[in-house]
C-alpha cells in the first residue's frame, strides 16, 4: 500500500500535487466501511460523494479476530482497486455497532461482533497506512441521513436502524447525543416485554429479540415457519402466512411501543427508519405508526418515514466521518443526494 503518513489537509494536498514533469495528479478518495454482525459493507467515494467502488461480504459468524481479518482484507481490496485506477486513498472511516470510544477509536463492547476492548482505529491504520476514524454505526449513518438522506436540513430527529440488532441516533438541536459512556441510543436493549424471551445481552424481553432482522427470522423459524426464511421473507409473507403475520405483528407492536416511549422522552421532530428492514416500506411503516399512535393519547406522534439510503447509510456515513476527520466537514455537507444515491445503484461492486 502507499505510504500515506500525512494527515488532514496535508494528506489530500500531497495526494493531488505532483512535481513538474511527474505523472498527472491523482484524484483523492476516501474509504467508508460499515462493519456489522451479518455483513461488511465498504465503498470508495470521491470528495464530492460519488461512489466509485462497492464491496460487500458476509461477516464471519464467529466474529472476534476472524471478523477483524475479514474487515482488513476488504479494506486492502478497496485500496488496491483505487490505486490501480489512479486514485489516491487519503483516509478511512469505519463504523461499528456497540459501545464505541470515538476519541480513541476503540470498540469498548460490541455483542453482535464478539468484541471487547478492540483498538480498531490503530489496527486499521497499522494495516493500511491511512488515517482512520472509527465511529458508532447508527450515529455515522445519521450523518449521511442529515447530509443527503431523509433528515436533510433537520436538526431534531431520531434515526432507528433495524438490522441484525437495533440502535438509534439522537439529533437534538443539531447535536448528536452520545451519552455519558458513549452508549446512548441502545434502543434494541430496551425491555418491551418484561419477563419475555432471553436476549444475548443477558436481559429479557429486549426489543431486539422481537423486532430485529435476526430476531424476526429466528422467531419465525421457531414457530414452524420456513427455516430458510429471512426477516424480509417474513415481511413479504405477512399478509398471507398466519405464522408470518403473527411474528410480524409482534415485531411492529414491540417497535411501536419502543418508539412511543422514545417520543415521550426525546420529543423528536421526525423518526426515520433505516437498515435492511426499511426496505419493507409500508408493510413496516403502517403498523408501526399505528402502534405508536395507540400509546400516545395526549399528543400527536412525530412523522415516521423510511430512509431513502436504506442499508447504504452506514458506509456513506463512514466516508463522511473520514472526510470530517481530515478537515473537510463542509465538503461533506455539500454532497448531492441525487449523485450519491443514483450512483450507488450503478456503481461497480463485488
């Protein structure tokens, strides 16, 4: 890999400035990676937010060091591809679930990854030679939503990500609320059914057990449904399959209760739902909004909408984090939604 010891504006200047008579200046790019318990989603973006390459792979189910190795391998592939095309990677952003110490780049605890006290920024920088920023996956995704997604120009909103787990990002008066230990937004571990099913976190009745993609699929299988079905399958079958209908109803009812509670505590102007399950559209939005309304008797519920970025918000947000750490926050705010979203649909991928 290229030796990119410069940081900040200097890294980008070094990448695009060549001595007289040397090869043409290389176009600077950043790498954004969304590391999850089910998939690792990476992308190369230019400084204007146009994706040039996508890479997605399944996360090793055992997590731990195997997951870290898979992440580093994906980053190496994106770096090589960018350099082979005459690009100059200048920074990397990685977003992960769990409790993240963003200042040090350490993952304090991530149950779905099998990680505890992992120096992720140091590991990625040591492997790639590039400045690396590590952030929380949903807070990172919310930056993408605020810049080019469903919360553009909003200062008060909540982004709820429904994936392998469930978490949310809270924007209040334009400020992202991280919490005292960096664990704000762990909505998936709010008990919605006291004494309910056991959660892998050690509690019982957590929202994730009932409404996460993993939880929905698991509960459908346990109830006698098709063992190959995913949460998306359950959503698609919920209007005709009684087992799917029951599991889906329980999921949206639990999610509605959690969002109503969150509304009463935070008072958001908008609830935006992202992650893979957001692709269910009205099948998810309508019963969830109805459940929220049932629990809010004396006030109007906030609008509930699906993210236009869907499961891509994490890798977009990771790239924005990389740009911000290099001193180009204003550049990221000027990304155009139509360029980024449109290009994602046709971007080369592996």
